[in-house]
């Protein structure tokens, strides 16, 4: 059991008195310092490595994008026992994101609402940090477009990020599903997504020849897709043989939290309220995609059973985010213990 796991229950009430974004920043800084002092250790749960997308993951559990936007704490996250860490979303140019406050807790629902807006230091700065990492965890780089890049030029931003991250990343995720960058989800439309992903797959092949290694390319999708959107997306993904799909991002649906004082805050809702929607999308894509295209399940994992449920419904790997805010590092131990039985 790690030092942070021991003290998080005592720290949580104090952290929850702070603004959510301030609390998050302090927690990450505390993790980094603790790791440098040797206070973070493996959770002690044995987990078999998993082969997926041509990579060997130490275990099935990973960190979802959004928790480490600047790639500043990869080694610390890995020390907590996570088998992979996805950083970002990263854009070609640094950007501050949306105005604060932009992150809100809904403790009654074990949920968060965020409208961060891809705040990040830029892909070049983040890659320089990643080049210094020491952990053996698989590192994914989640990429997006700058807020002021029009959709018709978005492919250029993604291509720039793909090239910048390729040498350092273990895999790269194309984020077209955040609700917090205006118009971004329009890129999930069939013609738009076909053009974007086909272009990036072509660039992937060129970069593979240049660097002598293959870096898998994934796409992260929204939980708010209708049946026709699901079918069209799956059709494109099958056509171009994309390497994987992450299901899902946050939701704009507020039905589950209707009546809460913060329910009308703009942004993506994550945590327990998105669990069922996310799993339904996961199931749908598992039915429609080729068996060779793996899925990563994320959304509403608050305990080990939630993690196991994603595997049961078709995921090869799972990722956590909001659950860490409410459960702390204990969620990692519990999830790994449950997943080790799969």
C-alpha cells in the first residue's frame, strides 16, 4: 500500500473544500514530490501483462487523458500501479483553455463536470517531458486541434501532433469527442472522420518507415452517439483498419443529474452518470468492429466491479479518471485485484 493511498482518505475532506481544479493541481504536485522521495510504491497486486495493438501492457488498467494534460507526472502515475498513462489532450500550440471556474464536483452523483478546453503546454513541450520518463508503463499521447483552428483545417493540427509525438509515444489517440472545443464533435461525422483518419493513417505509415517502429493510432469517441452515427463511425474504422477505439469521452446529457445545482454548468459530465451510456457504446462498437480492432473502456469506473464490467462487455483495456477523485489510489488496487481474475 502506498503512502498516498494511506493518507488520501484524510486528505480528501480538505481537498474537497478547495476549488476542484486547485485541488487537482495540488494532488498531482504532491504525487510528483512523493515519487521523487521514494514514497510511491507498486500497489502490490500481481497482474499478468496484456498484449494489445502489438504492445505489451503491464496490466489492463490505465489513466484516461485529461488527468495529466501536460505529461508532468507520468512516472508517478505509473508508480501507483497503472499499466498505461494517457497524457493530454495536446495541441500544436500551447493554449490556456476556457475561463475559470471550469471544473465542478457533484459528490452526490460521484461525478464531475469539466469545460477545461484543451488547456495544455503544447505538444512540443509535452514531448520533451516524455523523453525523460523512466517508468515501464505504456504511454499514450492524446492529440487534438487548437480552439481557433477551423474544422476544415483540423487535419493539419492532428497531423502536426502525430508527427511530433510519434518517436516518443507508445500509442496516439485522436480526440474528436470532447464537448469543450466548439465544433470538435462535428469531426465524428462520416465524411469528416474518414478524411481525418485516412490522412492520419497514411502519415502513420510514412512515420513507421522513417522511425522503424509502429505506433498504434486510436480514436476517442463520444457517449452521445445515435445508432446511425455509431454505424457510420464503425464503418470508417473498419475500412481503414484503425488500431483501436477508446469508448468513451464525457457526456453532455444531464438527465441523470437533473435538479442538481450544477447540472446546467456547460461542459462534459463524467463519473457514475456516464457509466451505463459508455458501456452501451462499448457494446455497440464491439458488435460492429472487426475482432482485430481492440476497445478501451472508460467512463464511470468507481470500483473494481465497474472495471471488470468493461472487460466483460468487450474492452481489452480500461481507463480511470473521475473515480480517482472520489476514491483515490485505493481504486487502483481494487480494480487491479478484480481485473487480475479476468
